[in-house]
C-alpha cells in the first residue's frame, strides 16, 4: 500500500464540547456516607452482621474511594463489610480474573480495608419463566445483608425500563458466569423480560439491604448519589435511568463519513465501543440507532486495561494488525458466548499501520475526494469532551453553540512507525495520562 505522510491527510482542528449545567457531586465519599446513614440498613441487617458490598468491572471514576467510604461507613454502624465481585462472566469467568479486574480499578483488600470475595460459586434460587435456573453468588446469599453499589446508565445492547444499573447487577453481576449466561440465553427479548422478572424475585429471596445508585455526567464525574431502599428499587431505578440518558456524552454530529477511535476497551464500555455513542448495535435481529450515521469506522488500539478482551471490535470496519495481535481470545469468547451476541466479536479487516487504516477509511467512505470527508477523531467512546475534526465539518462546528474550535486546522501528528500520536492529540485522555 502506498505510504502517505500525515501531511497528506485532511487537516484537523481540535474541538471542545461544552457540557454546561451538568450536576456534579463535590464530595462523593461524603455523599456515599450520607446515603448509608440516611437509610434503614440497620433495621434490615442484624447488629454485627456481615454485609456484601457489590463492585463490578466498570471503570467508574473514583470507585476505590467510593467503595472505601461505603466500607468505612458500614463498619461505623458495627457491621462487617466485605466486597463481592459482581461482574457476571467478566475477567474470563474466573476468580483470579475477576480479582485482577478489581485490582486494576484500584479495589484491593489493602485499599478498601476489607476482604474481597471473587469466588464463582453460586446457589440456585428457583427457575425463571422459561424453566432456566436462577443462579446467585453464594457468598452474597450467605451474608446477612447485601448493599448493591453500581452506576446506572443506558445499556449497550438494548433499550428497556431497566438497563445497566442496580437490578442488572443483582441479576447478572451476582449471577456470576452461570447466571449471566442464563439471562442472556434468549437474547434481547430475554434480557428485557428476565432482568425485571428475576430481579424482583431476587429482591424477595436474597438479603438485599439497600442500593446506592451512581449517575455520571458527560465528563465522567459523579453527578448524583442516591440511596435506595430495596422495596423502592423497582420504582426509582427507571427514573434514574431517564436522568442518566440525558447526562451522557455523545458525538455532536448526526452524519460522519469516517470516525477514527484511538482505543477500544471494556474500561470505556462493556462493549468496548459504546453503541450509544457510535450508533451501531451489531446485535442479531436488532436495527442500529438512528444517529449518528457513520459510513466508515476504524479503531487503532486495545487499551491495556481491557486485558486483551476486544469485545466490540466487530463494531468497526477496519483496524490495525497490532490490535489484532493484542487480542486474547479467551476472555472475548467467554464474554461473547455468555452474552449470546456474537457479531460484536468478529474481527474486521486489519492493516499494517495507522496511516494504512486512515487511507482505507478515506478511500472507502463514499466521498469523491479526501477534502470532502467529514472526519472525526476521538480517543475512545467514553472521553468525548475533546475531539478533532476535518475542515468539511467546519460549518457544523460554527453553527453549534456547544462546540468551541480551539486550534486552526493542522496536519495529523504521525510518529516514526506510522502510528498516529494519540498522546499529542489527546493529552488529557486515558491514553495521555498513562506513564510513558
């Protein structure tokens, strides 16, 4: 393939999205403490009782500090907290894998001050309407109480009254690998039906003592902390999901010819590339979202935090050979076979270098000439405050009061090995903050 220097490509300008008037919690640890102390948890858990605090695999900002505040507050009440890994099949579906995922989030026994249970053993608590067994984490079930702690946000695979949140953590996260597989067994219809149905059953059959719901704003900061009594969870969570949907970051353009994503990873989205951001679902029998409409999408790297799990790579059209070499098929296969969504794990066409990938995108995005291409570059699908766009989008930027153009249009920065310099483009992103 012909070599092209960065100077040959459409020039890019740095754009900043203005996320005004979004709420933010100033002292999250204090809000966690207030939520617990303001609850009826002492009436639900016997004095000195053991209480399981759920922590999942998602990269919630400050999750270690949040968990530690919950642990300290529960101990203040005379309870004996321990953290339980509530992440379904993630981490390869193994205790070591799940414990390692927690450690990568900063959640260790040393940092949070209590024991951690990552065992995959479950108990069976009846069957669902399809006759499938309902699995539930044995350690959590045997505790005197369970505190469900999780972020509420739109799910990456379906739209419903309950998506990603406390109820899903109860059903799928605490179901461990077997429970997650059973809930996903019937695909989208099963998810929509079984999460609320099995969730209601588990609220009756397990010692859930309270929930703490976290909402994030578009800058990934905690926007709201809500303590929820178990008998109110089914009513309150859908309301919080509506709030979360309004707060999340999005791409500011309805139509994009080429989207270049720096990294894919489960630290950014459970699907690696968030379908709510890119508009692509790639779920069997399910249509894509109505916006944005992206003709050609490429992803350049796997994040180190995703530990080789490239789930979501099937949402891209093109990628690099080095990303393909970095894939660990084991966790991706476990994740895919558990969820029963296989399309998202299909590896797209891969090319030798970033420049080869960019050229292929520009040549195949249905524009006659490169200067016409509506090109957008983002670091990942989570950090969307800063993006780079081509001159073909200048008019859209000028017409949108929520967008600020911070630079003139500049050549694409290219390193000696023909990789795009993501640190230079996005110094404040996850990529830019990593040690060299």
